[in-house]
């Protein structure tokens, strides 16, 4: 069983390693296939993740270089507070050192059966901060399916926050749900109705309707009301 969380959990590693967390013994070809199934090709091929330097020193310099614009947005007091935090972090980094990437790939060479493009080795940053929401969601789907689960659980927010990103995630999700048992939890009744074989409509903590989309639509009941209210 695999789970795609409402808020994707990303590790401060590269894209390949974030997928590998789903199956530490996956072949490289399976990692590549999972990424393609999860519709990740656009940001893998283009290598378009943000190339930010997240050291305290770099962020301090950026804040100082853009003080006027930042103060205008958040105010002088807030600016000085944030600056003080970064100054303390800079001292801490001088003492303890900055984060250095440690490769987690411990697979035998026989599992590394194909070469991956440079896009797979892009660092996603702390908590995936270099990823957009839909990129993180698609990467989370890739991690889930590289495990080759018999059951896939998908939480609601995987559908994205804007239509363009949501469409990319929907494509990934539809690909991932083929030929396996998938359970989708969502408040978006209209969208879910077009994806699943059977619907269970929950209201006030109880299942009030169940059946196919056609069956429930013909009843003009709770599902119909939910769709009309979207």
C-alpha cells in the first residue's frame, strides 16, 4: 500500500533520491518509469528547479540588497527581526557548517540499469522549497508508485491549488491509478466522479450514498447537490 499525502513530504535530497525513498531497491529504470507515469517530465527535462542558495550568508545579502522593496512589503520592524534571525543563523553556520548533501543511494550496481538525465539530480531544497506545489505533488505520486503498490491511497489536496498545476497533477494521478486499486479522498465530487468506478458519499461522518456515477446522478441526491454547489 502507498499513500500520497495531502501535503507532500519532500526530503532535502535530489529528485531521484526522493523517488527512491518509496522503494530503496528500485531499479533506475523503474525510477525513470515512475517519474514519467507521474507526469514529471517537464521539470526533469528542462532542469527548471529554482537554483537558489539557501545559506544564511546568501539570504542575508539578498535581504540587504533588496531592503527597500522588502521594507515596503513587510515593514521596517519585521525586516529588522528577520535580519536578526538570519544573522544568528549565519553565526551558527560558521560554527557548525552548512548542510551538505549526503547520497542515500545504497543500491547494488546491478540495479542501476539505465542512465538518468541531469534533471533527476536537481536538489529539491529543504521541505521541497525549490519545487512548486504541483511539482511536489507529482514527485510524491512518483514515490508512491515506484513501490508498485496493490492499493494506492490519495488525499484530497493532491489536486493542486491552480488549474494549470491541478491539470498536471490530475494527469499524473490518472496514470498512477491505472490497473491498481485506488482510493481517493476528496471534496471535489465532480472531478472524482469522472475518475473512479464506485463512489461513496460521506455526509456528517456517515456514508449516505454509494454506487456508480450514473446511478447516483440518476437519484438526484446528495452527490448531485454537491456537484451543483462546486
